[in-house]
C-alpha cells in the first residue's frame, strides 16, 4: 500500500496544480485603458507658446474591466503613474464607475475638469487591487518659458547684464529641446532646458529667442523677445535732462530781464522815457 501511495502522490500533486491553475485562470480579470489624443490650439501670438492647451473644460479617459470567471470587477482605483495616492486627491478630478448587471464587466471614467499642462500624462487604473493597466493623455510638447521663476515673454535688459531662460517642456511623451536666436541663425543649442546668456549686447542678443520641442505627435515652439537696450539709450535720459536744464535757465534769464525792466519803469529810470 505504501508503494502505491508513493507512486500516486506525484500524480495527485500534478492534478492539484492543474486545478489551482484552472481556478486562477477562471478568476483572471482583463483590464484595458484607452489612450486619449489631446489637440492643441494655435495661439496666434508672436511671442509665447505657439500651440496651447487652450481653455478646455474637461478631459476624460476610460478604463474597462471584464472577467469570464467567478471573480467580478468590483472596485476601480485611479492614480498617477508615479504616485501611489488616489488621483481624486486633486479636487478637479472625479471618477464615474459603472458595473454590468451580470457582474462580469465594468467601466470607470476619470474626468479632469479645467485641465492644465501637467495633466497630460499617464494614469493607472487598478481593478480589485490586483489587475491594472495604464492609459495616456497624448499631445505635442507643451512649453513654458521662465525668467527668474516667472513666465516672461518680453524681457528688457541693459548691455552687460546676464540672464538665464528656462524652457519647461511638458506634454506626453516628452520631446527634445532646441534653442535658436533670430539675430544669429547659426546659433543652435540642444538637449538643455536652460539657456544662459552672459554679458548680453545689443548687436549679438537683441531679438527673438526660440525654444522648440518635437515628439511623434507634433512640434511646438515658444518665443521670447529679448529687448537689449541700445548703447544710445544711455544718452537719451542725459539729453532730456540737459534740455530741461537749458529750458529752465532760459526761463530764469527771461524772467530776470523782465523783472529788471519792470522795476526800472516803476522807479522812473526807464531810459526810453527821457
């Protein structure tokens, strides 16, 4: 009996493994999330971002779950791809979930109200805390230019000053970076999100500075006008002050002559009266 039991044990173990695999397979949930392509709008401006996200009221992305077994999709959880927190911690984000009457499928829609550039990214949908899929909002690059931490697209400088211009690239997927200058067609800087210009001059730096970025969904540019003062600009205030001083002196001299003449008339010393 012991020999027969020993021979049957491997068979029983194999059968048990097959049964467990069948149970796991029967409980498998399929999860998919639709990617969403976001169209950008032409700003029509000579400076700033060429194509913008615009004032969209809402973006939505849909997660679908289905099961052919006894385990039904009962809970949906959304999060950003690089975060463990629920996406709904952002008050602009809401989730609408619907389960089928037969319990074998369900959908969950993540809504972003009044979306901003940073929302064009990846979101993960997790079903029953085990099965998951990633969906993406996709767009051409979205660009923001900053000078000293503020959004600037028209910067005035004196010759000899220095400036650091940041080009923040968002959108999904991320694009490359290329800098150009209208005053110097040969200038070309790539793969650096910060352009540093030291000791700017009117001849070499005044004009449009462009940050361009491209991915497989399109290309975008952002332009800033660097308004370097002309060396003659130093003379303008001095000339204006000089003119004011001359005008004041003329007024004073004329008044003194008039006052002197008036006193002579009053005192009877007017030579013309003789």
